[in-house]
C-alpha cells in the first residue's frame, strides 16, 4: 500500500495505520455503488479493546465520547485505506452519521460528533467538508458510547 499525505496526517494525529479494526458480522465493512463508498458503522475499538463504553454523559464524559467519535472516524478511514490501498483514492467525504448512546436528558450529540468531523477535516482538508446527522439512541452494540458511519466519494478511475 502506498502512503500519501492523508495517511501521514492520520498517523500524526495519533491513529497508526496498522490498527484496522477486525471485520465481523454478516456484512461488508465497505460497500461501493458507482463512485460512492458506504462505510459500515464503526464503534471505538483500539485494537481489540472497546474504548469508553457506556452512556453519555453519565458513564462517559462528553469529552471522552468526542474522542471516541474521532477514533470511530479513524477506524473507518483505516478500513477504507485497507480496501482501496490509499486514502488518495477518495475524492471527498460526503456524509457522516453519528449515534450517541445517550442518557435520557442529554442533548449535545452534535458536539460529540464534532470529534469525527474535526478529524476528517484535518485529514482531508476542504475535501473533508460533509453533511452530518447526530442522533441520540438508547443503546449501541456492545454498550459502545458512540457509533459512526460514513459515505465517501471515490475519485474517477479509482
């Protein structure tokens, strides 16, 4: 695999490229339709360890959940890189949907998801600008505090 500027930036931000989460389940981690890449939901695994499980903000602070959202984004980018050989195959980030395992009165899901948005902007620059939805949910897989999915656009010919 080649390593471009985007990969270097991801590593500089503290996300080593070799920490690709293991794929599990009866689904593909990435599905491609035309030039759109649909990345399956990722929870904040660092290696085999789930980081920051629990409800936000009663069991997991908003700040920690924001960092977990950035880790989810990094996991998606690492998975996409593994699929295509380089993040340079991506034209732009189109959309992020983020889910926050929220305590009943928590209403700052959008701020938690800023962790993911900030990371993709730092990696992709202007091509990291994206549409986004942030949702509060009653529970997530494995009790995760956050989960993230992403839609990206491939460069023509990739």
